C-alpha cells in the first residue's frame, strides 16, 4: 500500500514539482523504511535466510532514495527554489565552441 502511494505521488511530482508533494514523498519513503525494518526484524526471527534479500531489494534501495531526496542539491533547486536551469548554468557554465 505504501509503495502504491509512493508511485502515485512520484508520478504527480513529475509534472507538478511542488515542495509539499516532495515532503509527502519523503514521509512515504520513511514509512516504507520503517515497514521494511519491521519486516526485517520478523525475518531475523522466523526466516533468517530471507534477510539478505530483504536488505538488497527493499531496505537498501529505500534508504538510498530517502538519502537522495533529503540531501540532493538538485532536488532542492527543482522542488523548492524552482531555479534548476540557473543552478545548472552556475555549476556547468557553457563555453563557446571554437569554429574550425
């Protein structure tokens, strides 16, 4: 259920790009990390052979996405400042190419 909500919010974020929806997506990813952690504790107790798969396919990617959405300068510029084009020009200035 949480994953379906993540997909819905992320799909809307493609076109809307608002800070509020990004915060909602962050919360949904955090909820997914908590749910995956609880699942991991259950796996440790009852299904220890599934722990590695749970980390590789569920917990690991969710933690990476959460870190990206919390720390990325690009995410900040796109969703909060709405100045990604200016930031790209500041980071990667265009230089005229010589005519040969």
